[in-house]
């Protein structure tokens, strides 16, 4: 199971190995804390769930549950310069709350990317304040002992740098950020919503074959939180009906349904 928080072009993901030590965030908040990072779902219950599948190339697809915020509930404006935010009072672990947060000034409408540092690293990031973050600053964060924090309200993912795969990761793609999108064009997020957190459940297509249990779990999510029209379209195709989709979202759903039918997914 993988969680991600952020926007189109920048954010953080959280996952842990099966045997990795894990604890709960302090103050009774829901989430997970490992030596390599943390997931805190402080306000996830206020977000709007939306489940969807995305057709990829080479007979592949992805699946996700997006937890969204209405556009009119997002903060006005995005911080575009590096700035000091003070102690990290919302840190997953109480012993990390004396670390100093710096907003990295990336143009993400639905989240903030911040760096938490201590000691001499505080002086280094103060010297960067008032300027846009650049590739040199980003590359230097691991050497400063920084923890990257992707946050929206009281929801957050923390990543101890340097990150490594598999495990908590951070990403920043400047070319994608410059597009100013809330999400990928292939994601059929309903108008008026901005995805903040994504939950990526285990994919049904495995090295050992097609896992029908995993398939059934996510189809239940689609029925509960997906687009009813796309769900109905998929059901028709899985039942063997030939359907001509009439929109980009419908064409994507049809491609996914046909791939799943070839793997023996039940109607």
C-alpha cells in the first residue's frame, strides 16, 4: 500500500517494508511512523474520496483512491519563495517539533513542500529565504540532514533524506509544475475538486497472475466512490458488450475494462 500527498509535479510518497518497525504519530493522530518517514492523516476525514483507474501504455493501468479538497476550500495563492515557517509543531513525533520548517516555495495549489532542519542547516536555509527554490537548493537538502514534509492542513507525509526506493520518496519535476495543473489530464477527477492525497492499493496484476481478490476490492471502491457512468461502462464491457466510448474518460475506462477482461476479471 502506497500513499502520496502533493500536486502535479511535486510531492511525497509513503510506503514501508512489511518487516519495518512502525509506530503511530503522537497526539493520537491516525497514521504511521517509521525510521524513514511518516504518514499523518490529521484531516483526511474532511476530504472527498474519488476512486478511478487510468489506462497506461503497454497493456497496463493504474488505480487510485484520491482524497480531494473542493477548490473553494484551498488556500488562496501559492508561496513562490523560500520562507521560514518556525518550529514544526505538527511533526509526527514530538521529539522532532523543535526542528525549523522552511517552505520551499513551489507553486502547488493543494499542498506545501517544506524542509525541516536543525543546527547549522537552519542558517543555510535562512540564507536562501526570499528567493525561488532551485535545483541546487533541492540537491543540497540531503546534505543538510533535512526531512522533507509535504503537507496540506494537518495531513502530511514526512521523508527522511536521502530517500531510497522502495520506501518514502520525494519528487519535484519543474517542467510539470510550470504547467499549473491540479492533476494529470488522464485522471478523471470531477470538476471543482483538487486531489490532495492518493491511496494506491496493491495492483491485481502480479508476477503470479491476476489476483481476483485485489481486483474485487478495488471494484468495490469504484462502485462506492467512482464515477457512476464510468463504472456502468466498465460493467457492460466486462460482460462482453461492445461499447463505443464518447469521451476521453470513457475511452480510458473502456481500455482498462478490456485489459481486465483479457485477464479473466469477472463481470
